[in-house]
C-alpha cells in the first residue's frame, strides 16, 4: 500500500519535533522526549518482557529498535540479562540521533530510511519494537496521527517474523494532553484484528498513562 503524501509529511514533522528535545536537553531521557528516567527504563523492560516471554531461554533473536534515537534501548540491553540473547539493530530518520548512536556503538548496525517510502530496503527481524513512536502527535490532528499509525503498522508487520511491540497513550486518564496520542482500545483492537493479526495483547498494568500492545505471528502460549 502506498501511503498518502499527508501521512508522510506528518511523521517527518514528529522527527523534527523530537530533535528539538535533543537540542534542549542533550543525550539523555529528556533528549528523546521522556520526562522521567525511571519511567523510560520501565518502558524498555515492558517491551522486552512481553515479546521474550514466548521465547525459550537461551534462544537468540534479531530485534529492530524502530525510531532508536541515540540508542538508549541498546544501552539498556547491554546492562541487563538480555544482552547475549539479542542481536540489536537500530533505525531512525534523524541524522543527529544516528550520529550519536553510531559514536557510542560503532560495531552496531544502524539504518536510516523512511519505511513508508522504502519498505523494500528494510530486512526482516524476529521482533520490531516501536517505543514512543505513537505516543506524541505534536501538532498533528488525531485523524492524521491515526492514519500514520495504521500505515506504519501495515508497512512493518511483514518485516517481523515473530512479533511487534508498540505503545500509545491511554484514554483511561482524568485529562488528555493535546499534543499526545490517546488511542481508544476498541479502535486499535478493531484495526489490528481486521488488518494485522488477531494474536495481540494490550498491556495496561505498569502504572504509566499509556498501554503497550504486543502483536504475535502465532498464538502466544504464555
């Protein structure tokens, strides 16, 4: 499916907005838009726990960190128990973020490409993680962001041989920020079942104002 021009414009706007965090705060959690360090670390753990729960202990997996920024997820992996199990690859549109990532991890593969325009250039991976890609809509409307989210999941699903994980802001809050992407669960679930897979998990139990969705190729025998 060829994405619309408007959708392509929206995700480049989001990348530019995220780079403004790097200018303001440097190479840290605030430099990628996360206000709290501990919450950022929790997100990494939640992404891994949901995907790797179905992988036998010791089994090697290939993981793509989509929208990797300055590779903070790679730093998290190297400090934990998963380092020997995961072959990490990062991808981002931002040259500034990628320059930092490559400086810190010169032996790691980092890709710079627009998947909505160059999907054939993206290899396959066991798992694809999108952490924070769908949490901010910036100046975009909900409709524009929802179209982008759908187009991106359609493009990435064929590239994941086992599963995908991503987070969005929850509607189960007292108030919503206009610049964040709060997605109704029933809207997301209907789309996933119709166009992606019926093998999915919505996780809303880790204390942040968001939820994480895991998509699986096969029924997940937890």
